[in-house]
DNA sequence: CTGGGGAGGGGGCCC
DNA sequence: CGGGCCCCCTCCCCA
C-alpha cells in the first residue's frame, strides 16, 4: 500500500530541517552569504552537486563546502527553495540568472521551466502560448505588479491550459514543471493549485530557430520562405531536439566552469573541483571568457554585453518584432529590416538588376514590381519591353519606415498618397517604372533614416 | 550538377 | 542600451 502524501511530507520535513539547520552537512558560500543544507537532497537535485559530493564522499564525515561567485545569493535562494519545495519563484528580473545558475548546477528541469518562462515573456505567439500556459490562480496578473511566477515541479493529471494571453511576468501564476520524479508529488490540497506543464512543452525548442543549432522556426512565423519552413515543419519529430534532449547535451558539453560566466570566471567553481577542472580548462575559458560576461542559457554562446545577449536570445525564441509593412516579412532585428527595406523596397543600389552595370538617373530607371523596387538600365528596360510603362515619380510616394517605437505596429506608406498602397498591394506582376533620380532617392533615404532612429 | 549572386540572419563592435 | 554598420556564413534560386 502506498501512502501518497509520503513524498511530499518527506520533502517538507527535509526543508524544515534545512530551515532549522538540522543535519546540514553542506555549506554553500554564494558571494558573501552562507547557505547550509543537507547534502542528500542537493545530491538528488543537481548534477553539479552530484559531481561535487561524490568527489567529497570519501570524507563524508567532514562538512562539504562549495563556493559560488557566479550568481547572487538571491538567485541561489530561488534555486534552493525549489530544491526543497519543488516551487520555483521566477520573475522577469531573475529568470536569466536563475536559468544560468541552473545551467551551472546542471538542473535541467529548472532550465526547462526558465526557458518556458522566457519564451512566454517574449510573447512569441498566441499559438505557442496556448501550448504551455495555464493559470489556476485567477488573481494572476490582475494587479499589474510584478510578482514572482511560481513554477512547480508537480504534475496535474487534467491539464487543459485555458490561458493563452498572459505573460508570466506581470503576475503570479502556478505552473507545473516537467516531471521530476523526486519532487513530482503534490497532495490533493496543493494539486488544485498546481498547473501542469503540457507534455508538448518538451517540444518548445522546436519553436526556436537557429540554423547553426539546427532548431526550428516557430510554426506560426509567417511563411515567407514557405518551402523552407514547411519543409522543416514536415520533418519528423525525431529531427527536433526537444528541450529534454538538448539540456543534457548542453550540460555534457559545458563543464560547469564554462556553463556560467556571469561573474569572475574561474572563481565560480567549487574549491573541491577547481584543480581537476583547471586541468581541462581551455585558454579561451580562462582569458576570453573572463571578458565575455553574458552566457546564453540556450547554447554555449557568450557575449560581452547584455544587449548582445538580448539580441542573441531572439535567435532562440524566434521572436521577430520588426515587421516590414511593405511585404509583411518579419525580422528579428531592426537593422536587418532596414537593410531588407532598402534593398527590396527602395532600390537603393544604383546598379542594374539585370546587367549589373552602374546606372544613373540618365541611364536607368527604378522598376516597381509589386512591393519590390529595383533598378534597370535603359537597355535592359528596352530589352524587357517595358519601357513604355512610365509612372511620374511625383505620383509615387516613398515607402516609409515606421516611426520610432512602432516596432510591432503596422508600417505605413506616404500619408499624403494613400493610393500608392494599392500599387504596393497589387500583384507582383505589376510593373511600375520610375525615373531614376538619385536626389529623390537620397530624399527617400532621409525619409527613412530619421524614422529609423 | 555546379557555381554565382541575392537575401536573410548572426556576431562584433562603434556611436 | 539601442541603433546601426560591417563582416561573414548559409540557404535558395537560377543560369
């Protein structure tokens, strides 16, 4: 006969012991703060502590000490609370650091939950959010004040995420993590408050797109390269590395000392492991990484600037906040959008698209084909037999970049000539020839640049 | 089948 | 810190 509440009470008891400093044979020094905890639960929760404690198990009678400077005491408190309660208190502020700390400590479940949190925070898409969000607490997000989002390792059998629109940041929500057998039980009273993370959360990585990682584009990203994306979508599931697969790989590839570098580099490793790890330390990890401060929680990439990490994260989340109003294509970066816009919709290159010769206002014209603009020299125009279609440029309003801050809003065209939108929206077979006028194009540029900045 | 070019996308880094 | 530029790589299309 199985007493279902046993595991939960056991964990509660262990947590109580930790609070009362009973049987705490492991000291963890994080920056200047000392945490004490029984080693058995640490061992069971973290691959890192497994490694550490198995090494020091020979001297099991001696208290073990681990030292971390890679993350803050607050972050470790979140981690430790999770270890002894199964509840993870995430906020928009701490999630990156908690995730990196979890990566360092090789706690794959925490990493997965953080990934989910980050992805939902980035508001990737309604569809994806439908997949893995469910709120049980009706208070969630109601007060607009950021409260910790408590992720729980518990599973609930009946999972039908009703919530699709609330980012976890604004409020509290109770979320189930994926299964972690040690901490998977909740007594009925608690279960009602727990939410299960749908199993297809395991496929969350499939929405990440990173060619070099072989990951997939979000399924709901507009299919501009439909063939490519659909091909990927059609790939058998086995081609997609789910989070559960990737994280161990990550942990395996990254030894702890390179797994997290938000701080003082080599100092982050526990003393008991320092020697053996330094033996394997590459020159890069000792020198470059001390300068490269921000570690991507999804991959091994390390950058110097937080802003660069933020930008880099978009390649994992698939977030594309910069839509091109002219063609609908979305970009992850404004500079890419800008480049796309200039190239595709403004015909900025003074080069004949056909013969590649340099053209001027005298030797060539701008051709508009649907939303696309490019230049052709007069010879190529005549060859193509489209030199008779000539539109007065003054009737053509330049395509404009959106105003600053409109990164996710609709783009617009010249306001005083709305009819041009019709030209843009016409089929791609429609050709409009414009007189090449570099000064005009420069004016276009001026129209664009102030709007970009 | 292959090579070249266009376009997209990622990283580094300057302003 | 965001914008923007440059460089490089990859993918795709086309001749």
